[in-house]
């Protein structure tokens, strides 16, 4: 299996409404930055894996709407309708396979453009659940009540993570400034779906993220600054209402596979970037991934994570981009000391149905 | 760039669908018109699903034969969400002795709800072959 490295990262500024740019322009911001970082031209890329969701983009085959900026005409472009960390695992396997050598992984989403309730409701089965008019917040409320009642998450500590994420966001130049809040402000924000409050949900966001990944011989030929992907795994669980809220088997499966591939015991990462749309999930996922909640804003989500403001589709790939910057020592005010090994996590689907875990290191 | 320079186009996509229920889901939905709730038991692994469904979520076996179940639910979880009508209480309900839970609404003060509480369906006067044939579930009053 060929070694694969990330050699370029790019992120647009993520903000609640990027009314200044259309989807392709938003994605171009991240592409330009990633290509510049890798020291290559768009034409050098031999394949691309893009991530987007049609319902958010308001058009079908939404990947073709960014084909020009991705530069994928007459090349092997493929697309995932999921968090883009799945696109990374796909693009990684293409290069690990030996078939390709230089790939572009792209993610974009504007949560500001569609009706989020209607988009989320369309994900439910049309025969029974959709008629009841539920959305992501309903699923989160149902799960959170169980998690809090059975000690899998803690109401106050979950709120504290939101406050910590917003504080971290102030050190992250890739997200728009957010109002600083304390735990009480989270708990007193308007009801979302009991026991959750509106601040428990990650803020609405528009943004993009792009990685350039390369084979080892390409890394050498380009004299690039690589961060090596040493483990990558995805796992899909049962449909949300067939899965117990406390059942973390899906994430455990992705974690175990990625760590085994990397040859790590569970707690060797210097940085862990966890993606979760709701505060209580952040607690649940952090526990499975071995992140220490008391390190929030430090070794655990130094970027602030999704609660600093990354949209769906993009959030997981942003976690990878942040880990790469940490390992390269380029994370600015959010840099943690001695970051040599990192874990990035992404999640997608109703009630966190599918998880991905990627391990990264300074050496292959 | 200032806000006044940003051009936003407002559009709506109208996409009507006709969803074929399929044999097993049809049996479940038709049952509702007779105030009957149906489940499916997997012949391969024994997993019991309510509502009835065409495939086993545990072992993927086709589950084609349905059985009528007792119209009794137990409350697993609930959430109150703001709504233009005031608020709604969504719930996860374990119906009969199912191995899975079902999403529906509960008609009760959420502050009176308890995990494991027994619930019964409130049927609409003239139930149609839709999940909304059950208007909501409500706690069974101890007598
Ligand atoms: Zn089965």
C-alpha cells in the first residue's frame, strides 16, 4: 500500500452568511489556498473527490456546479454526499492503491441558502417518520434526554464545551467572530428541543475546505511539507431509530480500525479534533476518541471544532485541515505544543449515523 | 462589498412525488385504517420490529410476514420543541415488545412524562393509511 500525505490545506472564512460569493466562488477560496500551500497548479492534479449535498445546494448533481473550479474535466472526479472526511478516505484509498498520485479533496456548503428544517426533514423515511415533521433537532433532543438521564453526557459540562468552543473560535482566523458566552448563557438560550438549547447546536455556517493529497514519490518530487495519513476508517451504523442513543459502536469501530492501521494504542494523539453538531454529542464522541474534556480548546479541539462555526459537509474535513496545521506547527494562536500525532473525526447522518476517523503523523 | 450590492435570488423547487409503499409497509399502513398496529419478526434472527418493515435491521433478512400487536407503548425518550401551535412533544416509543423504537408524538404535559411510562394510541375519528392515523400517544391513566 502506497504512503499518502496531505501536502496542502485551504479553508475559506466560514461565516453565518457568505452572501458575497456563490458556491463555486466560495470553494475557489479554499482551492487557491490549498494549491498555493502545496506549491502546485490545478492542472497538476490527476483526480478529485468532491463532497456536497444537493438539498443544501438547491440543485441536483451539485458537484458539476463546481467542476470548473475543481478542474476535474477529463479527469477522474468522484463525489460523496456526506461529510467530506469520507471524500478524504476515498481519495486516500485511490492513492494508497497506486492508481493515482496527486488528488484534490473538496468540500463546500452554504447552510444559509435553504430551509434547514425542510432539508433535514427530507432525510427521514417518507412512509412513516417524515409525515411527523421531525428534523435533526428532534433527533438530537430525543438522544440528549437519554444521554443526560443515563450519565453518558452532562448537561452543564456539555454547555461548558460550547462556551470553550466559542472562546477557541476567537483564535481561529478561518471562522467569523462569535459572541462569547458562558455556561449559563448556553443553558439560558432559547429552547431548541428539550433538553437542548439553541446554543447547543453548532452555529449556522457557510464555508469550504480543500486538501491536496499526494503519494510518497510525489511528495519527494515536489519537496512538499507532508503530514502523513497513517490510518483512515469509516463506519456506518443503523438508522437512527434502530440505534440506541448510548450505542457508540459505530464510532468505536471506525476508531479501532484507524488506530490499528496506524499501529497506535488509544491515547497517543497530541491533538484530537472532534466533529459534532450538538454539544452532548461532543461529550460522547470525545470520550470514545480519548479526548479529555478538560483540554477543550487545548489538545481537544484547539480550533473550536464545529461549534466555532463550520457547516455540514465541511466540518469533518476542517478537523483534518486543523490537525495538519497543528502538526506542521502553523496553527498560529491556537497552536498546541509538540503536535506530532493527531486524530481527526467526522460524522454525518441522522443521529450521527456514520463516522470517520483519520490519524496523521509527522512521519509515514 | 456592502449588503446592498449582494444580489440574492429567491426560488422554490416544486417536486411532487408518489412513493410506492411496497408490500410490507402497505400492510402496516392499511392496518392503521382498522386501528391495528403491525410488526414483523425476522425468521432468521428473531428481531421484532414495530412498525412492520421489509428488511431486518440486524441481519438484513427479508421480513415479509406481519403480525398484529397489542396497541401498548412504552416511552423511551421525549423532546419538546417550539412550534407555531405552541409546542410539540416528539417521543421514541417501544410498541408492544418490539426490539426497536418508533418516532411519534405524545399528547401530554412533558413535565409529567417518565421513562418507561405506558402509552396508548389516540386514533383519529376516521383513520387513513398514514402514520397520522394515530393522532398522538398518551399516558395510560392508572385506574
Ligand atoms: Zn434478522
